[in-house]
């Protein structure tokens, strides 16, 4: 197979045996980006010089016998929400269009230390608010399977880049589904770790109690390889948890006999696309054939998840985004006649429509008099949703659902109706509210050739079980080997 289409595992064997060099691989990926990035627009910035320089360093190390490990010399993408020292980091926003941070995010630092080579910063919805990447100030990303359709969001650039083989993996963030839903739309693997499993240091904050970074990859094994490198506590993020990190790859033994799989009836509702439902049910039958037991479960508060998320996430966002005031960093409009005028005009010009909508909703929900009615109530619902999962996980080891109620929709289809857009997160949001790990993997295609995603949720800090089940499913099917016709 041609170089760009390999998985990390396959490529790493060639790199380790010195059959290809990091410089050669990086050049091949940059050439491919030159060829098709114009159609996909998966990147906000391409780091040509930096990545070639890093690849030379990697090459020197490998040729002098210092091979670090599986990611050594592997070109990856990074969602433009992770800060990188001296490298423009925009978060998809005009307000940070020319912002070059003075340090690396912990995830990025750990990936670099493992020898990975960052070829570019991936496109995203502004401040990770969105489900289609149409909210990027830099223009939308297109789905490599059908260029008229969205790649999902908010990590749409990351998902499209991996799917179109414009990098071997990327890292994204997931606050309400932003790793899993784009992975599903683009036919790849996306893993949202347990809240606290991965450091949020240097990840630009959207909703701090929900945000979590994770890998987007071609296969489940590659996701495990990435997580191995960047999971684990970090003194720079007090919400990261210092518990031991297992070797995720060693758990991928294909053996899933006896694992109890819960199927929540609330996730197979009216309105879900018929082909999505069929593919997911077929996937559940297959894991049953592989020795899992299947049990119908109930998560009774599911229907309130979207409403409570769309109070909690905007509330936290309204507070987090207060720092973009034209004073400390980012955009400042010229010629203002007072401080207040400068604040107003900077924020009015710097933020896009969806970000403004969230700031207004959040500010309203947190204001005196409305706090109890909205924010506090949403937090209480959040607790009920968390308890639903705690009950369910007394009986089952993992939960299987569709990732999204439908396959990728058309560009422009939902932009006029924010509610419609918010509803596409219905199956991914509960997992964030409960802080659980979840993975999306491909499980089929619609009749018009669009990927369908299966979601597997697990107990807190039990990434290894969802990875194991996902991997067993993957090796008994060939969905993850399919590449878009681009
Ligand atoms: N689509 C959801 C939103 O718009 C989730 C975004 C995310 O996970 N970052 O908020």
C-alpha cells in the first residue's frame, strides 16, 4: 500500500527497520496535502518548515540507533485548539487569528517527546462550538467521502485529515461529542477519554468541566498507541487524575467472551436514520456472536441531556471567554474612544455568531435571578444522568449505541437552525455530562456511501475495555480499511 494510507502501526514498523525515513514520510504527507488540501480544507495552518526540521531530527536519532517508540517519525495533525509554542493557534476564531502562544500544551509536548511530527493545525468550529466545522472563521472543512457534506465537528478538520490520509492521526477535543461525531461522519476511530485521564493544560477552554482531549486515528490500535503516549496525570492541570495508565495496546487481544454489553432503549428512538439503526444493530449481533452477552438497559434521563448540556456548556463558555477582551492577547480593534468601546468592538468583531449566541445564553443562565432556574437545575439533571450510568454499569461492562442519529449532512443544511444542529449531539452528550470514556468506530455505510459510527461507552477510567471491544469488532470487519475516493 502507498505510504499515506498506512496505519501508525504499519508505518512504525517501516520506520523502525529504516525502510523509510521520517523525512521521506513527512515529504510524502506534505505532497499529499499540496495535492488535495484545496478540496478538503482540513488545516488552518500547515507547518511545512517546522515539520521538515523535526523530521530531520527524528531521522538523525533513528539512524544513530536511538529509536524512541511507535510514534517516532510519524506525521500527525493537531486540532487548532491546542497551543503550540511560537506557532499560530487560532481556535478557529478571528479573535486569535494572529496569536502565537509561548508554550506547548501537555498533550502536544508528550507527543513531540515521543517523536511525533506535527505537520499542521487542524480546522475546527470556532472555540469548538459546533457539530459541522461550518463555524470556523477560516471556512468549512469538507467531508472526504462526499465533498458536499460536512465532516462533523467541532474536530472536523482532524477527522477529515485522518480520513483523507493527510496525516496518520490527529488529536481533537470532545466537550459534547466533538471527537466521536466527526470520527463517525468521516469513517474513522475517535476516542474521548474519561474526564481527568488526559491533561487539559494548553487546551483552550470551552466548557472546563466537560472538555477532554483524545485521538482520532484510522484504527483502534492506533488510538491505543496515541493514548499510551499522552494519558496520565499532569501537575499543570489540577483536574487531571494521577492514577496508573495501563498499556492500552497490550489489552487488545481480540478476546471479548463474557463481556456484558448494555443497549439503552432510549438511544433507539423515532427520528434515528433507518440505515444507522440497522448497521448498529448488526454490529451488536456480531459482538454477541463473538461471545458478549447483550442486555437491554435503560438510561431514563437521556431525553434531558441536550437541554442541560446547552445550559452548562454555554455558562462555562461565557466565563472562559471573558478573557478575550483585547487587552491580554488576541485581537484589539484600533481607534477606540474608551476602554468600554474597545471591549465592545473587539468582541463584536472578533467572535462569530455561534460563539456570541453561547456567550449570551451562558451569561443569561448565570445571572442573578436565573441561576437557580437554569444553571442549578441543569446541574441537578447532570447528576441524574450520571446516576443513570452508575446504575447501568452495575449490570454491564460497556454500553453500545449509535454515535449520531444520522450520517454526514449537507453543508448548509442546518446552519439556519441552531436547534437542529444541537440535536445532532443527542447520543454523544450524556457521556460528557457523566465524565465517561467513549469511542466511535466505523460500522458500515449508508446506501449513498457515507460512513456510519458505532459508539461504545465505558466505566470511568476503563478505556481499556472499550478499546478491547472496539478492536475485537474491528478485526472481524473491514470497515476501518476503507478509504474515501479522494
Ligand atoms: N456540538 C457540540 C457543541 O456545539 C459539542 C462540541 C464539542 O464537543 N466541542 O457544543
